[in-house]
């Protein structure tokens, strides 16, 4: 399946599809993401990093972009770990931290 989300294109495999009021709900296993050329090598700014750390407030495309950047940027992974400790005290929501 091909999904256009903002300026991104997501390719994936449909895992399930069920009828819901006014449409369908589809589970998609993402296989690839194509983003327009741009700021791929810029570090993640504080606001999106904080939102990612608490697991709220980002669109699916933004979450994918942050995860992709964190997979290749040790500096941003360190900043995320610091934000996670500040924003999620013991017992709070756990965000998966990517491994580098």
C-alpha cells in the first residue's frame, strides 16, 4: 500500500482491515518511507524531541522522521535520553529509544 502523508510517501503491507463508522481502519506494516530532499542532516530541535520523549503531539510522519534521525545521530539520542529522564519520571510512559 502507498500512503501520502504531508510531503512524505509511506510504503507498507496491510496487516488488517476492518470496517468502522464512516470508513475503514487499516493496520500497516511500514516497509519504506520516501521523504523530499531537505533537512535530513539537521539535529532535532528541542520541541519535537520533547514531544517524542513523552510519546504525544507528533504526527505519524514526524515520528518516523525523528526515529530515522535518531537511528543515525548519537548526539540526538543522548539529548533524547536526557529529555526522557526529565519528562518521564520513574514509572511513567516509556518511549522506545532507538539503538545506534
